[in-house]
């Protein structure tokens, strides 16, 4: 077992539920806390085109997700309003774009978009060592037809130095073949706080303290220090469009050293995933975009026959330290073993 998880093993006999999973369906949310401190929430507000985990925090309570568009913070970028918290969708499913959908889409383009609609909480369990949330959702096309049924199991863990989420999503094709043509926009996505972006000298648009958008000719890189690292040794901007079994994003958020790692499982389609990891704060694993990321050398065009299912397994690990590649790899092997 990797060092990150030893603290949980040591507390297996501790009384009470350390990890609390508390549904509040009238409010459209399930709150998750660890050791009495908020960690994240599964939410499905009417103004989002999919359910998301938002926000996400470190073990010390530091926010690692961008606030915009739900809770804009001073100095944040205001691009890509569909990038909210941690989500799972795709840019082309039977020709419908689930990834880019948001309230910014013009009405005339709505028929081209897809929506993921939360349907039910199957189970919510608190525990001493982990908490579990199981939910169901429908992937609905622009023709208002459900084409996929999603069953997702979230497993939440945490200790003094880490938080983690396992997201095990099963997609079931409803009534017809469902095709996922190779596309850049997918599939497990996280939009991080501005401190974990890559320093930039390009013109940008940011929010002020009142939430108003402001154009800035050159970015103020104060406190911006994020660095990507893949399992294959790629670093910084060189990570984008390359494969890896895991990818890490490290930096300091205020006074806290932070590493966020996304683990891809060997049983997932398209393993190892391509990393759609951008300097402006989009951190995504795309297992289905081979043609785009390989410049046409590879092509997948993944599909499900009617009534066929597929499962995607991911772990998101949030550490209060700048983690070494060796320690990340050890934690990755724990993840692989957990879902053999």
C-alpha cells in the first residue's frame, strides 16, 4: 500500500463515520465531508448541462477548482463556461456535443448539443474508511431522446495529507447503436484554480471582484505555478496530446504545496489515455480521441451496440505535497489492484 493511504489503514477501527455522504435532493446536491471538513459535493443544478463534483478541496481545505461560472473569484479566467469542477462527458456522441454545452450556447445551436440529466441517487453510504455514492443519469440528445444510461459509483477517501475520488462510470446504450467518433473534447475533465495554471504572456479575459469580465493585455503571473508531469516523463506543455497511464499537476496554492493526479485504468477503452491538459487550467483524460491526438496515425471510433455497456474507471488523487514520480506510481499500482 502506498504511503498516501497508510493513514486511512491506521484508522480502520476508529469509531464513527469519518467520511460523510449526505444527500439533499431538494437542493440538488450530495455533500461529502471528511473528518468534519467539507471535501466536495455532487451537484445537478438547472443551469449546468451535466452533474459535476464541485468544488474540490485539499485535506487542508484549500480549493483546487476554478469558481467560474458558478462562483466567480477575482482574477479568474472566464473562458469555457462548460468547464465546471470535475465532470465526465464527450464532444461527439451520435453527432451530439455533450462536452461544450452550457448556458452560453445560442438557442439555434441547442439541437446539436447533448445534456446529461441526473435521474436518481441509488445509494449514499458514509463510513470510517470511505464513503460511497451511486447515481444514475441519462445522456439526452438534442432531439430530447435518451441514448445512454449512466450508472456511476463514486468512492471518497481521505487522510491528513490527501483526498481521493474514484469515479467508476458504466454507460449503457439504450435501444440503438451509440458511436463516439474520435474527438478532442473528452472525457474526464477537471478545471483547476488559477494558481495551478501555467504562467502565460498571452492576452486574457479575467473577472474582477464584482464578477465582471475584464480584458488584460498581458497576464499577471503572480502565484501562477502549475506544472504537468505524465507517467511517461513528459513535462509542462509537452504533456498535451500524449499518452500516459497517469498525469499529475503540481504547484503551490497560496501557502500549500498541491499535487493532483488522474489515474487511467488498464481496463478502460483506449488505455493509456491521451492527456487533454492545457496550461489555462483544463486537466482532462481523453481515451477516445486517437485520430486527433495522433495526427491521423491512429483511429478508434469507439461504439456500443444497442443494449451494450462499457465501464470507465478513474481515480483523482489530491495531495498536500509536491509528489515524486515514484510515489505517484506506487499510488497508481494501488488503484490498478483495487479494480482488477
